[in-house]
C-alpha cells in the first residue's frame, strides 16, 4: 500500500475514467449488491452476468429477502449460469449474514473472510468497493497485468504464486483510492491487456512493460494447462403419461445437485442399443404405449468446467402411470408443463424442454 501513487497506479487511475464500462455495480456502495455482482460474475462474462444481476436485485432487493427465499426459487433464477454450487452457497451466505450478523455484512477484509463462500478475491472486492479498505484484488485480469508489466514468470495456476502476486498488488494500491485502483486494474486487464491481441500500441504502460520490451507479451502470464476434461454420456428417459411428465430432483453428490432432470442412465459410450434401453425400462416397471414410439433425440452437448456431457433423450409415452414403488425408488414425480417451467433445471434440460414443449 502506498500514500503516493506508484507509476502503475498513476497510469491506471488516469486511464480508467476514459475507458471504463458503465456497469450498475460500480454505482453503489451497498456491500450486498457488490457481493451479489461478484458471486454472479465468477466464471461468467459480464455480458452474460448483467441480466442475472438485475434479475436477482429485483427479486431480492436486500440480503434479508434473499435469505428468506426458498432454495428452489433461487436456483430457478440462477438457471443458465452454471456452477450451481455458487447459487447454493450464495443463499447460505445470505442466511449467515442475517442470522449471525444481524443482516449487516462485516466491514473489514478479515471479517468478510468469515462468510461462507467468500474467499480472498471477493473479500478484497467488497472491502475496497464498499468500505474503502486498501486491500488489492487478485483475479485473472490482475494476474495477467502484473505478470506482463513486471515480467513475472511464476505459474499463476500454482497456489504458491498467489502470495507473490498479492504482495506486489498490495505495494501499488493507493491508500486514498483503493476502490478506483482495484476497478481500474481489473478493467485494464479485461479490455486493454487482454489474453489475446492486447492493445499494446496504445497502452499507457508500454514503456514500463517488461513483456512488451522483451517481446514476451504472448508468453505471459505462465499458466500450466488443466487436466483434460472427460466426456460423460447421459441417456434420459422422458416418461410421459397424458399431460404430465416425470422428473426428479438430483440429490446425489454430483453435478446439478438440487436441480431437476428426467430418469436416466449413464453409459461409457455414446449410443444406447435398443435392447439395453428395454432392459432399463423393464427394470423401471414401465409399460409403454408402443403406438407412439419415437426415435431418440440427436445428441445435446454441454461443457462444464472439468467435464463434457453428451446427452440423448428418449421420449417415451406410458400406457399407464408409473407405479408408486417406481416413483419412490427413483424419486420421480409427475409435473404439468407449467410446473416444469417453474422448476430449477440444468441448462441442458431447459434447452431440451424449450425445444420439445
């Protein structure tokens, strides 16, 4: 932290007012709204996250409103953003703030770290933006700017590098304008010092940038590659009887916990042979109306952070309702089309439903 702006802070604070995007969370000091924006924008582009931020603030104007909401409703508003554990943790954190902190967010970096799901980055963002505490944020944009300007070759994917980058960022954050500095350095990384094709020609830090001076802009920051993602193959049984369709809430410790999908089986290959399909249906005690048989859907593909999904949907019309034992064993329940629309669903399931309404 410095009382007199460093060359980095001076350049960024001069650049920021002329180039920053006009975003609603930059016009508030409300820690709840700032926290909400930071949770939504994790792993999410601003253009995608902005309407969700506006929707959540409209539905839950205060942390008390969010804390009191049913989890299923929160998940439904979150639908499409992915990383649903963020939504569940967000809901639990709101309840923690209400029940343990009297509905008021802690006003310090150290205090904010005590909240569920709030790590160093989010705590620094709230502490600086809402309470003017001089603690530097460290996200992907900041790592990139610092690595290029100062020629740092430490692997940013390694946990040990965080201390090095955090210490450097903290050296340059001005005590008088910590919020502006944090906003500026993140914005600079987002729209000027971008991962690909950064605008070095018109960069105000060109002459001080180690990477530019040494022709290594494309090589920094250093980041080791993540493990290759695996592919999973899902076969969904879309069981219908009359005007109702059977869905279940996902309870197992896997992706999409707390969201709704259809009965399914997972295989190691893309195709499910007809004989294998019939074996699964016999095990479910299903009696089909064979006059309405249909081919399985083409593959629906969905990419998660560490895995790829390939799903096929088998639309099956039942000759009679599912027996109670099957409903109990599989956790299934019959829903009308309107009820299904209101359920929180993974994007993959929502896409299928909207295309096969």
